[in-house]
C-alpha cells in the first residue's frame, strides 16, 4: 500500500517510525474482540512532527501506547507492523522493549502526576533512565540529569534533582516529563496531550520547547486541540473511531479540510474575530468500539451521508500529499488569485 500521508516535498529517506495496518483489540467472553484502532497507517521521518488529531476516545492514546509496547492488558495488537528504523517492534519481548523505551523511542505522557513515580525524586527517575541506557556511573548520571533539566528550562536544576513530583508545579512536572523523554536523545519522541490542564502561558512555553526538541528527532504530537497542531506540526492525521480519515500538510488540512469530520472539528473551534459568532457543534456523539465495521463510522453524524456510506470508505489519495476516507469529501476551496 502506498504511503498516502507523505507530502510531495518530504525527505526521501526511509521513515524513522512506520506503522502499517495496525489493529488493537480487547477480547470479550461472548464474541469477537472489540477493535479500538482499526487498520492505521502512519509514518514519521527525521526532523518531522506529525500531529494525530481527534476527539477523546478516537484511539489516539491507544495508538501511542502500542508504539511504546504498553497496550494495557487485556488489550493486544491484533495485526499490523510498527517499525522503528526498520525494526519490527510488535514482535519484541519485554526484555527487548526495555532497551528501546527511553533510548530510541521516548514518550511524554499525558498526565505528569501519574506518569511520574510519586515516591521517587526527580534525580532518581532521571538517573535510573540514564544508567539503564548509557554506560555511566552515578556521578555522571547525575550530571547528565542536571543538564537535561536545564535544557528544558527548569531553574535551579541541581536542587530540583532532590525534589519529589508533588513538590513541583504543574508546569515544572511537565518539563520533568519532557526531560525524562529526552535525556537519552531518542530517535523518535511521542507527546500525548502534553499541555493538558496547563494554563495558557505555561502551555505556550511547553509548545515552544517541544517544537525545538521534536524537530531534532522525529515527533508524534497527539492532541485534540487543532490550535496546538497548527502551532508545531508539519503534517496532520485526523483519526475518528480508530481509523485515519484525513491526512495532509497542516496548512492544507486546516485551510481546506476535505473530510466532513475535520470540517466539523474546525467549525467547532472558537474564533475571536467578529461578534455574535456561534459555534457549530458536531451533532451526536462518537460511537463506541465495535467488532466489525460495516458502514462509515461518521455516517450517523454527517450531513453529507448518502446510501453509499453504508460501506466504510478506504483512505485514498485525492491530491499530492492529501488523503481522505470519504465517499463524498468536502469540495476543495477554489484557489485565490492572490495566493497563486
């Protein structure tokens, strides 16, 4: 299957992280497993940030956990490949995974209060990761840990090594999470809703920090916030009910969405120009996991639904670097003369 989410000006080297046909399911005693990620294809190249956008429950975080070998039991990878530098990660044992996590693949988890061990100091958390993946002694590990805290803008870094997570503010805890993900200079970094519950000022600082660090490697930014995706992502993949429904360069997707779901997400974003502007919500609610997908999952909520939507559409290229899974995509906006 061709890589339909790669823009025409993308680098020609092989992807750092490549996901093909990924399906994740949860078994149930009275029937086939419930599928939460269903046939996802994604790729990330050196120096590129891919944004994975969708509502809560769409499968974003589950996909990220699968990429880290952390799908919560009893869930499991039903099918597909996850390749890092060409190496198949799905087949790794837990011992092999421990060599990959933190070293070649790092992750910034969504909630630093649950992502950080509350009974271990910042220095102990960072030092353990450094010594696991780098052949250094305790003193050098402490120096590397201090440098990692300085790199993410934490003041008084040496003193912070002795602090525990509950002694830090939300912004500092999130910076520690980023330092923990970056301390061993991984090849690919996954950031799962890294600015959730942060105020606007701290969020802007975290995004500035992440933009620089993710562009040094390859990055996957998982978010439900289109503003965050617009701020730092080179490309966007929109996920709905466990499937990718649209991909393309960020500026193209946000300027001219082609899938009705993407258009609905953008229409629901508050705007500050004009007065009396009403938000246009997407009607209905996202469906729950199913064992077998027959119709287009967005059909019950879609104003463009038609009889042919009774068959689930495939993700297909509609232009160089643009793909959409829809029988009736939104019409492309005409090019403006001043933009040509």
